[in-house]
C-alpha cells in the first residue's frame, strides 16, 4: 500500500534527522585526537616506539611511561641506547619527570623536540634524580616555530656531553634553571656548549657549567 503524503513527509524528516546525527558523530570522533593532545604532545617516540599508543616501555632495567592526563613522560632508572637515531623525540609541550638515575646514549640527538609554540618544556623530578646524555650530535635540541617558549630545568641534575655539535640547542626558547638544578654542558667539537637566541635565567641556588 503506498504511503500517504503525510507519512512520506514523516519518513523524510526521520531520514534527515538520522543523517544529521551520523554527520555530527563523525565530526566528534574526528576531533577526539586533537582534543586529547591539544595542550600537550602530538608525537612522542622513544627508540622509535610511539608512547601515545603504548604508554609504557622497558628501557634497560628501568621504564619510560607517558600519562596523557598530565602530559608527563616519566623516566625511572631508564637506559635509552639509541643506535642510529634520537633517544627521545617529541612535538609540542611536554613535562619530563625523572626518578632515580637515567641515561641516554644516542648516535644523533639525546632529546629532540619541536613545535613547542608558546608553551613550556619542563625537566623536573624527584630530589637527587639525574639524567646523563651522551650524543653524537646535539645532546638536547628543542625548536619553537613562532611563539616565545621556554625550557625549564628544575631541581634535577642534567649532565650532557655531545660529540659533533652543541650540548644544548634552543631555537626560539628561553632557558630557566631553577630549584637547585645542576646542569653540566660539554661538547668535544668547536661548537658552543650552549646555543640559544633567547634569555637565560639561573635562580634558586641552581648552576650551569
């Protein structure tokens, strides 16, 4: 039996509502990754492994774990041996929290970050925690494209030795060393141990050698 005009119109309205619901659901799902990492990293890799997909990995006898809720990468007695690449690579802002003694040996960069864009990269941790980096290229390099950003080292010991290039390179980021932090930057090349095009502040009983 053919549908009456009123019934046809009701069916058409139901179809329109259904299609609108499907379209809004698809749009919401597409936005989820951007929302999840809007104020944090959009890329985080250690030894080529994606910590946004696998939040915890073994690094020698220790671990590296990422918590999205606080945008924090925790290194706990981790040993990262990166033959032929970077030890840690990330895009966006990030907090790196140290527990115990941690080491990175890398043929290229020990830590490489980019696209910070007006945010802060923070290296902090427990009292007495340390990170030792030995690298073939830059020990630590963090780049910012346009907006003023900052690398803050707070309350921990950072010991960086680079082979071919600078130990610490900041492009578009200022450096703040606070909370009794101790940073030692050494290069065996003719590059400067520390290279930055922004301000450097050392406070709170901290030191940079």
